[in-house]
C-alpha cells in the first residue's frame, strides 16, 4: 500500500469534511425562523383577537432556550413552623397521614404532605390603615420576614384589591427567569395577613445542556384551543423554568412528587392573575 498517497487522501477527506461541517453550521446559525416574521405574528394576533384574547405586552421575538434544572419541593417541619409563627405556643395536632394542624388563639396553620403550607387568621382587630397597593405590599413583606420566609428568591407577580381584601401573589425566581409552578399567595387587609398559601421549589443543580423551545408567536397559538382564556388580556409573556409533576414518575399521584427536572416553557400571565404554561412536551 502506498501510505503516502493514502495519507494525502485522508487529509483531503478531513478538509472536505470540516468545510462541509462549517457550511452546515453556518446555514443553521443563519436559518430564518418563519414564525418570527411579521406576517406570521400578525396572523397569530388576528387569531387570538378572534377569540377575544387581547395583548397588553410585547411578544418576545427571539429564539430562546434554557438549561434544565433539578428541583425539589421545599418541605416544612411542624416544630419549626410552631416556632416561627407562634413562638412555640401553638398546639400541634396530627389529623391524618400527611395532614396536620397547628392552632394558636385565632390563628391556624394547616400543613399538607409537608410541602403545602396554609396559614389563616380570624382576627377582628384592625392594626393597619392600608390605603395603597404599596402599603399592602410592605405589610406582606414584613409578615414573610417575621415568619422567617426568605424574600431574596421571589418577585411580586400579581396584586389586586377585591371587596376590601388585597390579593398578592409571589413567584420564585432563578437567575433572570421565573421558576414555576410555585406560589406564595397572601390575602390581607387592615387586620393584617388573613391567609397565606405557599408551595415552593428549591434548586439542586443546573443541567449543562440547553433545551430549545418553540418561538413565542408559535406557542401562543396553543391559546386558541383554551376556552378558559377567551375574553382575557395577556399581561406578560416570558420564558420560565417549568416543573410539572404530572410529567414525571409521579403521574399516578402528583401530590407525592418530591423532586424532578424542569423544562423551558412560555409563561403566559393574564391581567386577572390567571397563568398558562406552554412547552414543547
């Protein structure tokens, strides 16, 4: 065998392969996504409008992706809750497996599966004079701080006053994106916090590989088949980390989910606080 000739052929083949690979990568990088073009976007908006779905925010017009996250539900200990909320003066009562109450005067904590925290107060004493949304927000933050609930990983994503009661919803953030589905919901008035509901996720590690998702204009078309959003106005469209227990090994009983991995999803929030998550899976 002529090794010199074979070596030359191999070098030429490698050069050709590299050139072809570079061309493919160049074409892929410069490929135009038709769903981000004006014509497609206009048609999407028209189809939404025909279902009385309005937009009060811009539609993101870039191809997006996020790395997956390994997450787990934040769990609560009855002794710690009794200390943080009632200074160890509450009475802990096990109601059934996965369900317990902590009672103290006119306040009650219900803990479900160690991860859904519900606090309720039936106090009749008015201790505040709340006149603005900003004041209601401050009362909520002070309550969370007093009860040893961290504030650094949450953003206020909804606030509305209904029949004299302020409703506030906080959502977890990771980096610059929301981490769903989590919530810390608070109801309050001049008596202070009347109700708190909280289910939270903690991040374990971030994956190394980015996961792609369809463009926002294309994903919005999924709303056309959702009659529950007809007549609503979209307030925010943003990419989020999305954990759905029903798409993991906990399919038969999602309430038993403890941890799993997130996927990217478009988080569509409406002016009334209702949210929809649209993913590729």
